[in-house]
């Protein structure tokens, strides 16, 4: 994922750069004529849900219609994606997907229920958040020591993720392969329930976004032991990178990005209007500040630029997933 300072520069065609609350052109007023539904394929309370609700509020202002967020969690995001795939291609049902649903799903599942490129029309990739690893306070304070403790206690350590086949799951499995950490995956229906089990002492480690974990670290309920970026972040300079914490010789990077898509046959004119509206939403300084306060960032790629971005992400993760083996089994 490009750095935060490069946000928005790759927006295809540099469509309208109007302020957030400007009205849309007169010829586009026929749409939308009723509220929109934004399906989030993960549980409420997690980073994807948080980003989606900020986006929905901005999109509602721009379009002049309500945008209702609906959480439909399960199967690593596949249930929500299938719901949108089956919906009418009229621009009133959108999917707030992630790297998990649109880059990894078809690389992992032996019998996928949808194709993330062929079954959806792309409005835009919006930005995202870095992955991070956290442990219960009773556990070792860095990933290298955790890996050593897990080796001494085979079968006793577990880690949680938002679901099988999600980017956070894949990132954790990659870390296991690089460190030899003997820790078992426990999939959840979203980030929030995994975090609750970590703080409740039911699992030893969880992989999530940095923004979701920071407040809990500040309260002493968990300890973040690595952020998946090449360098330490200005937002949290005391938190080591995964490479530092695990004693790796090379950077370990994983970013959870978010993408808005519609059913495949959505009319081009509607998609253009949604892309224009999304550009206005994602250039709003107030929204950018809110994202930053949650350790998320805007990095917009719209239309065909979004398609190219997702294709590049699939190409990047494909050899990693192949090397990791059967992730569909959990």
C-alpha cells in the first residue's frame, strides 16, 4: 500500500474535486432516488466496520440520501460478498470489501463462490490500516520470545483473526512460517470478538489493525508486540515493527485496505456518479483526520485504477499463499 502522503494522487481521470457538500450535477439527480445499502462482510466494531461507517456518513452527505450500513459477517467475508453479488445491479447495494474478499479469497478457496474481479464493478479502493500483533499481558513481550515459548508448549497457544482467509489470517500464517511459531489459528466472525477473547484470556495472541489495538494497549488489557510496516509509525513510535520484534532480517508488511464494489452489471453512469461522490468523500479533510486518529489513512484508487490496484495485490500475495499451503482448512 503506498504511503499515507501519496493519498489520492492516483485517482483515475482526476474526477471532480469539489468540496464534500457540493451538489451533484443536474443530469445525475435521477440517481439516487432512495436510500443505499452498504454491506460490510464482517462484524460490527472492527476496523472495516469503523471505516465503512465514516465512508457511509460522507457518501450520504454527497448523494443526499441515507446510506445504511449492514453487517453480514461469516466465511471470511464471503457471505456478505455473495449477498451483494446476488443483489440488483442498480447502484443501491454496495459492498465494503477488503483485501481479504477481493485479493485473497480466490487465491485461497478451492471452490470459490464468487470471482472478485468478474462478479463486481469497482467504485474505488479507499485506503486502509496496517496490521499489528498483540498478546495478552501475561505473555512474552516480543514475537521472538513468544515463538520460543510456543515451541516449549506445543499445542497450548492459540491466536485469533477476523476469519479464515482474511488478510490478517494470511499475514499471521506468514509470520508463523518465518519464525517457526507453533500457534494454532482460531477464526472469528470479525475483529471485535477475537479481541474480546484475547482480553478475556481465551487466546494468547490476536492479529488486528493497529487502530483497533491501541486503545486496549493504553488501558493495559493487551500488549502490541509488532506492527506490520517497514518502519515504526509516528503515531506509535514505541511499538516495534514485526521484523524488529521477531528478529527478522527483512521487513514484514501487511496492510488491510478497503474497497467499494457493486454488482457486476451496475450501469456505467451510476458507477461514475458513485466514483465522483467517493472522491469527494475521501478528499474531505475532516474525514482524513478521523481516519488518522484511528491509525487508518486515505489512499484512493477509483474505477480502472482500483481494478489495477487489486490485480497487483492478488499478484503480490499469490506466491505467499501458495507457499503457505491449504489456508482454506483454517
